[in-house]
């Protein structure tokens, strides 16, 4: 798989994990939905300016986006998940997204 497709898949995966539609993310990043779709499908490569916008909208670092080692120690993962949850503890909408996501994973 080429780098355009890999990067597009990663952006889509992160977008979906955050519960964003393409419309929502494209609005947040101030790019067209069509441009985002082309990036996610690996049809077009993201420009540096668009990459900065997507990183900001997704609230991730370039290191997180380009990381190839996705396997982390479960203890560290749980610690990081709990830290993230504590940061959004007063946001019922985000907590509900996390709740629904974890429930869907448990049901598999």
C-alpha cells in the first residue's frame, strides 16, 4: 500500500475514533469535504497546510499520526485512557461517545 493510502486510512481511523463525520472534520479543519474524502481514499496527498489543519482539528501530533508502532503496553494504555477521561469528565457528550465506543468493543 502506498503512503497516500496509508496516511488516508490513518486519518480516517482517527476521525472515526473521535466520532467525527467527514462533514464535521472538514468543517473543523476548514477544508472541503471532497478534499478530505480524496485524502482519506488515498487519491490525493495532503499538503503541509492541510496537514496542519487536520492535526489541529483532530487534536493530535504529527508523531501520533505517523507512528508505525501502534502496539503499546496495556498498563500504559489504561493509564493514558484514564488520564484522557479525567480531562473530559465534565463533557457529557464526549463521555457518551467513549461509553458507546467501549460498549461496542465489548460486544464483539
